[in-house]
C-alpha cells in the first residue's frame, strides 16, 4: 500500500553615577538576558499562560510561523515554494524564548500563575562531537487516546546542533506527533507536523520558528519520522503515515537550508525518541494511564563520512548501549511522577527505544 505523506519536513550614553565600568556590566547583563532567555531569578515573574507551548519550549505566540507545505527556508529566513518563488521572509523574534530541552540554559520555570510543568519528560539520545549527523529515522505507532483531556503531548525524534563560542547558535529539527491544543491547532485527537527552530547570538537574542500545518492521524497508524540531508536542498524533515489512514490532504513538507551565513553548523546530537508534556496533572492524561509506553522502532542514524562529500554516509550509533537514557522528570519541574523510564535495545538487528509513562 502506498504510504500517505503528511509532511516532509531561520545604549544610549550612560549618565549619572553608574560610571563606565557599571555601564559595561549593564550591557553584558542585558546581552546575556537576550541570548539565553530570562535570568533564573526572574523566572517566577514570567506568566507562562501568555506563551505558546511548542516542542522547543515556551514561545511568544506571534513568533510561531506556520509555513505552507513544500516550503524551503534558508538561513536568511526566506520561505520559498519548491519552484523558488518567494512566499515571505519571516521576521526575527526578539522576545526571549524559554527552552525546555537538553543543553538549554533554562530547563524549568516556576511561576505563581501557572503550574510548574512543561518540557521534555524523557528521551533517548546519542551524541558525539566527532560526528555530524545527516540522517535519523524511526517508526512508531500512534497511541490510544488518553482517558482525560486538557494536556498537550509531543512525541518525536530530532536532530540538534548546539554550539557555545564566538558564534553561538542552536538548531533543532523535529517531526512531531501531538495530542491536544498547540499553537498550530489541535484538540482531543492526534496530529503531526514538522518543526524547525534556530537561535543565534547576533546581539539581539533573536530566534526563528517555522512549522508545517497540522495533519490528523489516528490511533494505530504507523508513523515514520525522518530527517535527511539532501544538499543542495538542505535538511528535509518528513512525517509519513505509513498506514495510509490519515485522511485529508497530503503534505509536501519542509526543507531547511542551513548553509550560508552561519557556517560550521553541525548536528552532533541525535534523539531517537522523546516525550514532552505540558499541563499534565494526572497520569490518566497519558495514553493508557501509568501503564503506557510508546516504542520507537527501526531506528537508523548516519553521519557524513566525508564532510566534502555529502552523499557519503555511514551508519552510527548501532549499539544502543552507547545511547543515553534521560528521565527529566527527576528534576522536579514536571507534573505527577508516573511510570517514567526509557529502555533501548537491539532485537534481531532492529534498534528500539521504548518510552514508558
């Protein structure tokens, strides 16, 4: 049966008694706030209910840009159709985002106005600073509907680039399965979309977030989430309903071209399986309550065996015992402590990562 494609997935002069030294310190502090998000002592003053909840973290709603299916985005944030026609240029977002993923400066926020929940709950990850990932793919089945509503759940695999230095940046690409209402829509049903987020230390702490339209899928469908480098087109992120029961319109995807103005971006972190939640207050808001699990199967990862020849690839991370298993619930930043655990394995040559909740 033919697979049904859902989606494939950039100070005025100081006066008074402060002095030059004090002014310099103020400037440095201001830049740090812009680059890294809100300082820890200010988190309690942030009203998270005004923010959109994304697979990347808390984002100001106007900074979420839904782009048409088949779009290609370059480093200058130009969104184009497959034939090269310019659709729009995405504006930079200068409102600090509040990331909730590994390696981010902020992993949890307590505020008086909203529960201290939200972010990555658990994941499996494989990182190697000596490798540059150009491919990750795996399959998982759409879970049963949770018994209770009101929550937002994200399941996905991902590639992440993270660098701290003279040119700070972070990029993450994610084919995402969601339950609940996100900034791109949704409700008490399952849907899929492809997300890309990047941020740089260009002096403004600016970010760009793009996502394809949400497409409905159903319990039991087999989902293929794939991210693949296809130069000169860039990284293509795909979400495919292999059960062909998604219905609706086929999605032609999202291509992210990371070449150009920020050279040296390297995806050195691969995440075969991730669970993220927002607004969970009871274990019954997960599929199958506290006895549920989602299995990511047929996991494959590749890197460039020669950086000058993008087509040259080799399998990496073939030993699941070398993967990290993270339970982010242990930091106390999320909701109820359900049956969280991660198990990675190799069954007859098939790599599997199981997320229990």
